[in-house]
C-alpha cells in the first residue's frame, strides 16, 4: 500500500516512483547514453566536486574522525577520474533488463518466458564513502531503476555536489533527472521516513557499519537486502607455501584496511606456527600492522622483539577497518573452521594450502559469500569479479549473495503468450 502522507522525503520518493516508470521501458541505448554523459560530466566538473569534498574532509578532521574513515571520505582528482572510468566500465557490461532467465512451451501450447525487469525504486543508505553515490546511481540506471541516495551527514557537501552533476547529466541525455535523487535532510528522521516508505520504495540496501545495517534491517518496513560487515579470515594451512601465505596475508590486511574485504583475523596451523609466525610478524610490522594475538603469537612476538597485544573476544569479533589484525594458532583445519563459524560475519574467508583435499574440505565447510583458495580476501569485489562497480556485498541468502552487480538489481516477471487459450 502506498503511503498518503506528505513530507520532503515522501515527495522525493513519489517523484522517484514516477521517474522509474518512465525509465523502465527505455532501451539500453538511452540508459547507456545517460551513463556516458555522467562520466563526461564527472571529469568536466572535477574541481567543483573536489572543492565540495574538501569541506567534508576538513569537518571530519576537525571532529577527530579516524584516518581510516577520512580516507574513505576523501575524493581527489585521481579518484574522481577512477569513478568516471568505473561508470564507463558499467556501460560496457551486458544489459540485464529483458534477459530471458528461462523459457519453454507448455504441453497446452502456451509459451512461457521468465524475464529480468528492474526492481523499481532502490534506496541506498550508506556511510562516508561518496564514491558509492556514483557507483549506486550508475548500476541502478543501467538496470533500469530509479535511485534514492541517503549518505551520511559527514559526506553531505560531497554527495550534494555529485548528485547535482549526475542529475544534470541524466537530464541532458533525455531522461528524467528524478531517476537520481538525494534524500533530503541530514537528520535520522529522514532515514526513518525512507525506511517506512513502503509502496514508494521497492527495496533498501544499507552499506556501512554493523550498527547502521542492524538499524535498517530491524526498523524498515521496506524490503531490505542486507549487506554485512567484513570480519574476514585467512587460514594458513599446515601444507601452505609460507612465502605465499605471507604475501597474501599482508595484501589482505594492509593493501586497504578500511574496506570490508580486508582481512581482520589470521589463523595458523600449529604444525607451521614456529616457521610462519616470525615471518608474519616481520611482514606485518613492516606494513604497519598491530597484531592482537593469542598466547602463541604473544610468545613469538617476545622472541622476535615485536610486541603482540593480548587478544580478547572483542578482537575475534572485530571489524577493525584499521592497521590491526587478530591472530591465533589452531591445532587443525577443522579448528580453524570452527573459529570462523563462531566469529565470521559471513563475508570472505581464505585458505592458503598446497593440499587440494584440504582446500576442498575448507571450501565445503565454510559458509561465507566467498571462499578464496591461495588468494587474498581483497578479491571479493564487483570490479575484481568482472561485474563492474558493485552496489554492495550481500551477506544474506535471499535474492542476492556476494558482490551485487547488475543482475542482482533486477527482479523477474513471467510473460505468457497464448492463442486464445482459456482454462
């Protein structure tokens, strides 16, 4: 049932619903044309975007926000160029709309086709990462959806500037500007209104920390696709190539610790602990990573002259998003799996091993959206998977799971064609 109430948020949602109806039947050429216009506009108006972003960054630093969050907030000319390139990559991706998922001719002669169709109006609630503004708009536009963007107040100036660029570009390409809108307001009330706009908004996708995601899941009356936090693990098996394991571990933790696919815990088989721990401690220290370890790691740290912080349950549960990692020695692969089952957020886990049977057992027992064998957890990403810019990484099991690209932003409908058939 569509709400009859009126407010700035509800009125915005109504405009999105109307725009979605215009966008849905548009051919791929129209949607791709709008995306190309967006990419060109981002590059042409980079200085305007970076200037607005500088306001947000200055406020964040003045408020004592952590370096990892400031990094996620920051837009440079290079990052804007990369975002524009991502939009062009989306243009090149196959169009999901109208794809026949399955089809058949029934015994009575009816022709049955299940085809992909846009979801309609997609609301995105996210924190501190203004690049999400463009990623979300591009993927929603490509898949025929209108998008309502509700970023955090810490990125308000950045998001306002970006959405102005996006709307101008979309309109210049002949589509309704209202297919891309920023949800008005900076208060929590505007978020609550968006979460209760059932009938106007078809689905909500929260992107951010555990508290944000939990709030949206628990309080929304609009259907939610849950994107989860990233408490990811690397398990170094007794049959691991230890040099490879050290490279993977440092990449998984330190290449960009502020993102959800960064590893937060390393588990090492006891059989290789004496050989691997000194190597890992040295490599992690060189990368600037603080280790929060169990007793075995603490002893190794003392021997190597590299202090290790004693780990607690809070560390096993942590999504640090910083240069910190929890570390434990386990007696077996099954013990590693047990630890992961208890503490993982279900995002991504990795095993480093030369034993194919160990790899098969690990991948069959671990129930996360992605399981890596001899590869960094950092590969769980729409771009790395070849999907283009992703809308998020779903850790739930309904509708979508893992990196969400274009197909995950569609639903399906059945088209049944007869020749005067009656039942």
